[in-house]
C-alpha cells in the first residue's frame, strides 16, 4: 500500500469461525499497523464481532493464523490476549458492578505490598488512568454500579489504558457516551495513535470514523470485502461495499394497503430514560411494520415499552384510538389491548425448556381454556393445541415431550403458537428468525402475512435487511433511540436501509427525502 | 468530605449491623440486673463468637454468590474431632488444634472443588457434603463425650487483663489474620468479582476459580475454628444434628443482617460478625424482659424480616421490570 512502511504490527489471515451450521467468518483477513487507527465497517451479522472476539481470545478460530510482532500467536483466553498486549473494550461492559472504580481499573495486576493489594498505590494508578482517558471527574472510590452508563464507559476505557496495550480494540465504545465525552475520547484516541498504538475502531457513527480513521476495512456476510485509505471513498461507495447479501428467500406477495381503516395502535412521543426518544407512529390492522437500524438502537426497548415491561416511560400509547396505560405484560395481553410479544431469546424469555410442548403452548392462554373456577377444560385445550400445531406445522413427536427436544426452528414456532392461542390483534416480534433454519424462516414469513391478512397489526424487528424488505409494508429506521426515517413501498431497499441505519444521507436518500436527513 | 461519603456507602451494611447490635446491647445491659460489667460482656462474647465464626465462614461463600449449607456440619465434625485429639501435653494439644483446622479446611476445599470443578449448584453440593460431614461426626461421637485440654479451654474462654473476653480477642485476631488479608488479596477480589458478575470477571482475566476455591477453603477453616471454640466451651464432642442445622440457618440470617448480599459480590465478614452478635442478643433481650424463651424464634424472625426489608428498597428504582428477575 505504501512504500517504505514498516512490517505490520498485527496480521490475521484465513480466519474462519463457524457456530453449528452458521458461518460467522469465512477466510477473513486484517492488517493493523502501529500508529494508525483502523476502522472496521459492516452491517449486522457482517462478522465484525466475531473477528474481534477471535483477536482478543474470547473465541478460538476454526482455521487461520494470527501474526503479532512477526510471531504466530493464539490466545486461550482474554487474559492471554491482554498479557500479549491486545486489549478490547467490549460493547457489553466488562466491569464488575459491586467493585469500586479503582478496583475495576487495576483489576488484572494490582500493586502488592506484604502480599496484600496496596490500595494507596492502586488508587494513584487508577487516577492516572482516568486522567489519561480524560475522565478525571470520576471518583476512584465510587462503586461502578452507582455510575451512569456514560461514566461506566469512560471507566472501561481507563481500564483498558491501565493495561498498557499495544493494540486497542474499541467495539462501539462511544455508543453510550455523551457528545462531550465523545470529543474527549476522540482526542485520547488520537494521542494514543501518536504514541504508537495500533487501534481498531468499530462504530456505527460514520462521522466519528471520518474524523478518526486512517484505514478502513469492510466486511460483509463474514467475508473480507475491501480495505481502503480513509477519505478515498464517498459514503455512497461505502454503502455499496456493505450491500451484497445473497437473496435466497422467497417472500409472500404484499397486498395493496388499505389506508381507510383507523389505526389499532398509535404511539405519540414515546420516551424512556434517554434510550427511547420521541417515538411516534401508528399501525393499522393488516399492516406489517418493520423496525430497522443497526442492532441496539432502541428497537428492543421500544417493543418492551409497548408490552408494559419498562417503568417510567413518557408519551402516550393508544389502542383503538383510546389512551391505554400498559403497566405490565399481563395488561398488554388482556382483552383491551390484545398484544403478544415474541421475544428475542426464546430460551429464557419465551419457553420453559424442560416442560412439555403442551404446557408451553397453554401458558399464555390458560384463562381461555379454563372455566369460571379456574379448572382447565382439557378437551378445549387439546382442540386449540391441535389447531396450532397444524397451523404452524410444528414438527414434534407429540405434544407431551419436552419443548427442549425440538429443533430451534420448531421451538420458535411453539413460542409464536403460544401467543397465537390468544388470537392477538397486535403482534410484536423481536428478531424472531435469528438462528433458525431457512425453511422455518419461510414458513414464518408466510404466517406473518396470513395473520396480517386476517386483520392483525404486526410490528416486526429484524436485524436482517432482506426480511424487512421482503415482509414489511413500512419500515421505521431507528438510530440512537429515535426514528430517523420511515420507508414505505419501493423506498424499502438495501441502500436506503443501510444508509439510514448509519444515519448518513447518501445521494439517493437525500433525493428521496428532499434533504431532510 | 466526599471521600467519607464513598467509604460510608461501601460500609453501609456493616454500619447498619453495628448500629442494630449496639442498640440492642445497650437496651440489654441497661435492663440487666448486673448492669454493664465485665462478666456480662464475657458471657455475651462467649455466646456470640460461635455464631460469629460460622457467619464469617458463610460470608466467604456467599460473597461468591454461593451458599454453604454444610457449615453447621463442619462445625459439628470439628467439634467431635477436637474432643478426641485436642488433649494431652502442650505439644500434643498443638498438633490436635492444627489437625482440627486442617480437617475443616479440607471440608471447605471439597465443597469448593465440587462446586467449581464439578459445576454443581452450591446448594445441592453442600447439602450432600453436609450429610457426609455429619455422618463422620456421628461415627466419631455416637454419643456425647470426650474431653479437651482444659487449660487451653479455660484460657480461651476467660478474661484477659480482667476485662477483655479472651474469646472476643481470638475473634479479632482471626479477623486480622484470615479475613483482612483475604479481602485485600487478588484472590479475595476475584471472589467478590465472580459473585458480582462472573462473566465480567472472566472477561477481565481474573483468577475466578482460584478465588472461589480459596473462599470455600477458608470458609471450612473458619467453621473449624468455631468447632474448636464449641469444644472449649463444652469440654465435650457432641454430634447434635439439630444444633448443626440451627447454626447453618442462623449463619445465613446473621450474614443477611450483616449486610452481605445473598446475590453475591457485596458485604464483609465484619458486618456478618455484628449480624451474628445482634442475632444472639435477641435471645438475651427476651431474657431480661422476662419473656418466655418460647418467643425467641418468633422475635428472631421478625427482626430478620425488618432488616432484610431495609435492603429491598432499591427494587423501587428499577426501570426495566425484567431486571427484577435478573
């Protein structure tokens, strides 16, 4: 790339990683040089997270080699990678909530005196690290759990610096920060670059990448796509590099929308402790409305807020035109609202794995199959269960085997069937097809459309852009807890979804919305 | 000033337990016919230290987000063992004491190994090992009996300098040589960290397995110290099943009173010691107010409920209801 440049500090070649049948990384490569900031780009599921997990010793690659400082390396644990000088600031925080800030920063190798941790020296080291991270306002004796999210993130950065890394990986490390902190962090990162560190920077904020990065690498579908010098490509070209998922799903046709019906669900100025901001939209019966955007922009919180799980939400939610205070899931699913939420993690929030298919199916609908004294009418229950097993084509050896014995796809069908037993009018889905096979995905797409045709209003969060394009009548794209764009009809395409997910206005997007973004 | 605020926040549970104990003890001595004197303090100390040692043992395990239902049985086993081997001349007696402590530590280490390396739930593992330890105690002492070096026993249960109860002194020494170094060591911190968030501790590269193992082992050691003192007080070994179970349950109560979180990661053995003394004082209070001893369990339950309720207020601040179940 450049003449006379020193050997790269770190190189990975031919790295592959599979989880079961799913390929997360295929023949990936990456080169990092000392004194440069390298940005990693890609949409959801592009393989960025897996790549840095491999680099930092959290997962072992199936194939490939890593060369650090001219030597082949492999890391058995995060601690081994840290010792070698590779430190990662993860998106999910690695701080221990009940320990103090100083304890957390000097967690790996505290100063010792008489065989005990020397707290005075530790405190000084922690203060130094906080100062280097530009966060001297944080008291080293404070407990981490008492700090707000943005301060914790700064502690995380100080902790990484205290380990004296040679390669520092930042995975969405600025996503929880305030604007003032972001500026400080950017200054710190530039200083570290000048001190000769190699930095790997992952962010969904394109303007931060534009300000910081020297080199950029794009990943797509677990594959390496391209590396280029920062500033040599336009935003449009970057988006084009990120597009390119193979289309292998068949989606049911979308009917012509009926706009004359009044909305069944309306949301006005919905907010929640800064994680959701001023969200307004309406859904009519028969509509499938998608939630788009990069993972973790408030989509999950929006669904939980609608379903009555979050406390202290602001704004108004109307069902059938009437304001409703939805204060718990049992109220959300009640006759007035008629909601159902298909959760993200079926193993913890959707199913009781050791219990039978029958029991799992009946949980949410017991009041519908029991008499006035709360005694379950077995005949009624069986009839309803049979109907659901047929409707969703759940492949099971019987309804009296544990649901844990079913395949992932069939488990997900049980979760959906469990809620359909209540005949909900508003169906919220939180990434329902993650980790299930292609065949079952198709069946779920068909089912969603059929439910909509029967008059249900569907809100569908998916991290897979193809699904949003194929299934949804409209898509709300979220960014930092706000609806940044609403796409409808032909506007729902990959280019628009990615561009608005990154909150950048490309030429095409700008033309369509008349420069609003 | 702000320095004090953080210290206070960190020690809140311990200070609360201290406050509860002092309040109860003042009421107790004020109403005691003999008033506040060295003998009353000595009696209270000797009654309290047994539970204090067991509560310290429980604290070490609870900090790692585990629970040890075998502490009471280690206490009985070491008591029965001591009634055989802590006898004879000073040299033999010393060997006996060391032997008792080693057996206690081994019991704790076995619990730790099963929980950490066998990946069994602490509650199940320690119910099972507790039954084993009680079985061994029963084999050692099918009926109450045995003896102990009475010179040593009397020395450790009397008063020093005419006012300081020797048992209390021993407790302080144990805190200084076992608890303080542990809580300030890398392993102690790893034990706290794994109780607070095991994933974060692993991701931070802390020695969580060794930290937890050490916590269980020292827990066994402290229970054995409790067993030794029981022998010094009673001069006999007695595999009393009900007593072992009561100590296990009371140790959990004392730990909770002392501000140690059963979810792990929070609290100190010093808080648990005050919790133990407070718990013991409830019985004494009933005595000076001429209540029937039958009221004791009921009052202990009420005090425990009140103390635990104080710690539950944080739940009102939760903004995402799913966190109630986390």
